[in-house]
């Protein structure tokens, strides 16, 4: 199996990152806990398999490290795991005590993925997407598998 190469996002990656974010998130604006992030302007990493871009992760450090987006374009090859591992290493070097993220109530794949990698459920924000839609109206009412999209779930990994 080919090893996943991880490197920082650089200026030559920005158009690709923007296209991934728009395709997977509807725009480059990401809302978590009522805060708007411009994900294309955040630090992050690119995952390469056989020299091809197969994933991207963005994060924000403000005391703790928040994973803002994670997109894997190749499932089951270790791309997501390698990207999360690199962000954990970066957070530890920056003196963070935890890495955290927000997902939505419909995203059972994300809940599975992060818990397998040591994250725990740390908070539930019922009906949080009602507020988020005020900042990002394009958030749909219905999510994965027709599940009503309404709640934010926080997961964390203590460093």
C-alpha cells in the first residue's frame, strides 16, 4: 500500500482547496458554534497518494486547536487518519491541550471516524444550525440520508 504524504497547504494549492470546499461544503465559509471561518484562508495540510492530491484538512488555533474541515477524496487508504495525526502533532507543538471539532447530527460517518481515532463526544448543541443558517443560509434543511439537519456535536481529543 502506498504511503500517504502530508505537506502544508501552499499558495499553489489554493484554487484546488477552494474547489474542494465549494463542492463538499457549499462554499468556503464554514460555521462552527456560531463562528464563521473562511476555510480557504486557514492553515492546513494536503494529503498526497502517488503524487495526487487526495485530501485536505484545515484548522484554527485559538488556545485549543479546532479542526474546521476534513475532506478525503480516497476512502480507506489512511488519508484522513494521516491528516488528523498531523494536525494533532501541530497542535501539540503549539502548546494546545486539546483538538476539537464540530460535526452535525446527520454525519454518522464522521462520528464513527473520529471516535475510532480517539475523539470523544464532548457537547451537543441542539438546534444550533438554526443560528448557523443566519450566517450561512445555504446550509440545507435536510442532511445525509434524509436526516433533518439541526444539531451540532462537538468531539474532542485531549493532548
